[in-house]
């Protein structure tokens, strides 16, 4: 999703490693990740170009 410049997916709660990975990707690519909590422990993870 980051290389494509955008996207969104529904998943379970991201792990600490997943959160760290998004932070590292944001340092190298012109993208911004957002993680939004949803019902029943699900989360939307989206990435947008900056």
C-alpha cells in the first residue's frame, strides 16, 4: 500500500512491530499511516500520500 501511494484495509489490532514498521516506512516514503479502532477489536489501517 505504501509503494502504491495509498490504500485501506480492515484487520485485527496491529502489533507493536506493525506500528513500528509504519513509523519506519513514513521516514523513507512520502506517506502517512492512520490506524483507526473499529468495533469488535478490528482496526482500519489506511495510508495516504503526503
